């Protein structure tokens, strides 16, 4: 474990030292003769605030950026200070994260996003999830019986650059070369931080199987060390090609959107794509130049649900996003708003709601361009009420797939697909990050970038410096699955940005890493904020639960019926009650659930606020 990680105490030792110094100064003033007639002051270190949290909730009226690492937050804040809006800042932060959060996300990964446009009062989803290469078929992977989680055949088409270009064109004010400027500086060199250095040290052997990645991340065969400059010259060159194409187009035309398109096309249709395709083919991969050249992401309307007086916006059924909508609607129908937050009944109800929603995810979700999804039925209030009736006093240890088809006006009594565990060894999976931004005008940006990670052994395409996606493994190989692998289809991604509106007005952008955990953790937090009006940071820090009951998305698609992770800050009596109900508890440390919520939005009074999880090294800043 790192000795100076912020999530141990909420502040680093350096921050703590500064804080203590400031308190000492305040104490000296309080002890001066001018205060002699007053009662003895309470020692500042013993002051207790109502609803005290390990980290403060950030408030302001200019703009707030919440993200994974301080580098990404800095990129977003710089863009706001340069006159950019929430989308400009969010895109700048995503590019910075692709350079500095390699353990979670790289330049060749994905970036599903949701944007609220304050002028038009509309919400748009940029799917940001790449598709399968044209040569990727179930037959190709039939012999192994599982799709690898890393390597030249682990990934979908890189979608991040396209998604960020579409975000800028839709709601931004800047060009690609402007929002990429700080990220390029970081690719030229950033000071290595401890968490990432530890990941590099742990992944050296796994990465050694791919020479281009090993040479990139372990120059001279040495692991990067905390405090030294870490440089990625090949990636910096690739990024400059994109930025220079944008800059040249803008200089010639003064057309911002044309410049964005020119930069985007430099990645997907120019020499970069040719080098990626050639490297893939040489290394036995399925991706080709033509796959990149034909790729085009989508801008879509969100899937929505009205719960507890708010409207929740998510990605469509190509993602797991609608499980959050289903979970909250089932919980609402089960009367959770009348329960005591954190009580055994409350946590039992939330757990069972999540289990029902995620079982239906596995049975019915898939890219609607290829699969017939009962979307109307799955999101209907009547179906949620039906599912809520299944929540009894005891934990269910079975997979209970519903029948949403009857709410579509169609007859079907059983799900088309029954998920199952794969009895094959599978490669490792890793992680994700999240970026949330609000600006002074009320624009919101929510993005959950992932893939191109280091864990399990990163794969970099040739000399481009681009770590490739790892998301192909989410597909199923079973021909009855709506999530069956098909060329040019999107996998049912776990990446799940979220947005909340109140009476059509901006309220909150929220997201987290965590794979299958993402929408469970967002539900944990949103229930407290929406149904009970609890403060944002306090809701983020409150004790959490996480179900492993349903079949997972990655690798072997394993399930663990009835298994419930629970943090040990949940009172002993509550845990005993849950165990008596049949939940198979896995007790974790005080902030042990694998998650890292970040959020930014508009507080009920109209000012801005943001929060960041203490469970990982999450950061938030603004004013």
C-alpha cells in the first residue's frame, strides 16, 4: 500500500501538514489579548461539523471538475479558465487522463459520454464505445471458448478520439488542438505518481509479452519510479498529428467544426490508422485499417426514468446504463424512500433490486442495431412494480429473469438467453475512470473512459504509442445471447456515465470506475441524494454495498449467488440482520468497495457543487 495516498485519510501528509500549520496560526490569534475576555476557544482540531466528511464538498459559481487524477482535473480547470465550457473542460480532462491514467484508460480506449446543453436544455448521449472488427466472429474464438481480455485481439475499434470530437462539435466552443494542448505536454513528460508506479511494477512481467508496450512503458527495461519524469514520445507524436490537422484546418477555414473533423479523420483515416492496422495484422490481430476508416460513433437520445421527483439519463441498451434506471424504479416501487437509509431493510431492498435489474441486463441487453431489446417493457413503471413484488424478507439465491415482453405488447414467457459461466480460463480485466464537469451556465458533462489499460499487459499498436482497447471480451459467444459477438457490433459495455435533471434543469453529473459495479455504486449514492436529500459528499462517503450475485461481464462471466460485499462501517447489528436474511456477506474494510465516485452539478440553491470518493485517489476542484 502507498504510504501517502489521499484515500487513507482524505488528505495527503503534505496537505495535512499545511492544514495543521493553518490551524496553529488560528490558535495563536485566538490566544491574543484581544480575545482574553472571551471564553476559552475550542481547539480547532476538535471542532466537529454537522455531517462531517473526510473530504469537503467543493462549492462555487464558476465551474467544477471531478475526475480520477489531479492531472485530469488540472486539464479541465485550465480549459474553464481559458473560457471553455463544461464540454471543452471535460474533453480536455479525458485527453489528459488518456496520458496519465494508463492503469485505467488509454488513448485507444472508449469514452461513453452524456452532455447537457444549457442553451437548448437537451441531453445527448455520445456512445463512445467501439465496435468489433470486421474479422471478429464467434467461430474465430470457438476453439478457446473465451475472448481474451488483452492483446491484439482483446479490443474493439478505438472510440475515444471520435467520441471527444463529436462532443466538441455538439456542445463545445474550442477546437481539438486547443483541448489537446495540455495532454500533449503531459505525453512529453509528467511526474510519475505513486499509485501508477506501483501498477507499473506489478505489471512488468505481463507487459513483457508485447515488445512495443514493454519498450514504451519500461524504457531500458526499468520500471518508472515515483517522482521521476515519465515520457511517451510515440504517443506525443500521434497526438500532435491529430492536433496539427485540426490547427491547419482551422487556420485555413476558420471553421471550428471542420477543424474538429480534420483532426478526428487524421486518426481514423490517415497514417495513424494505417500504422495501427499494419501492426495489428503483423501481431496476429483481427483489426485492419478499413475498420478504423469506416468507424463512426453515434449521438443518441438518452434512456430515461423519472424517480423520486428527478429524471435520470443513461446510455442505451448497448450499455449496462439502463440497469440503474431499473434498479431505482424497482427500489422506489418497493417503498425504499420510507425506510431508514443504511438500515438492514433498506440495504436488503436495494440489494434485491440490483439483483433483479442486473439479471435482466444479462438476459435482454445488447446493441439495438443487432438485437431486439424489450426496452419499453424493461423501463416501464408497471414492470418495475411487478419486479418489486418479488422482494421478500429473505435474500434470493436464484437468478430471476423477468418477462418484460408483455409490456411491449408481445408474447414471450421465457428470456431468449440464460446466462452461464464459461468453464475456460480467461485473461485479466482491469479498470476505468470517470470525469464530471459543471460550468457557470449549467452545462453538464459526464464521461466514463476506459480500456487501453496497463493491467494484464498492455498492447500498443506498433510505433503509434496508442494502447489498444480491451473491451471485446465483454461479448458473448453463445448464439442465443443478445450480446453475441458480431462484426461491427457494440459490446454491452459496463461503461456508464450518468446525468440527473430536476424539472428539466441540470442537477448532477455522476460516474465511477468499477466494471459491473458502476451502476450499483451510483445507485448507492443517488438514493441518498435524491430520495433523502442528503449532502453530496456525505452520500459519496456513506457505507456501501455491492452485489456479486449476477453473471459478470468479463472473462468467464462468473456469478456468486447471494454474495454481497459490505463495508465494515455498516453496524454489526445491521450486518447480522442481513446475514440472517440469507445474504452471503463479504465484509470489506471501511472504504473497501471497489469504486471511485466523482460528481459535479448544480445544488438546489442554484450554486455549483462537486464531490470525490475517498475510496480511490479521486480528485475534485473548482469554485
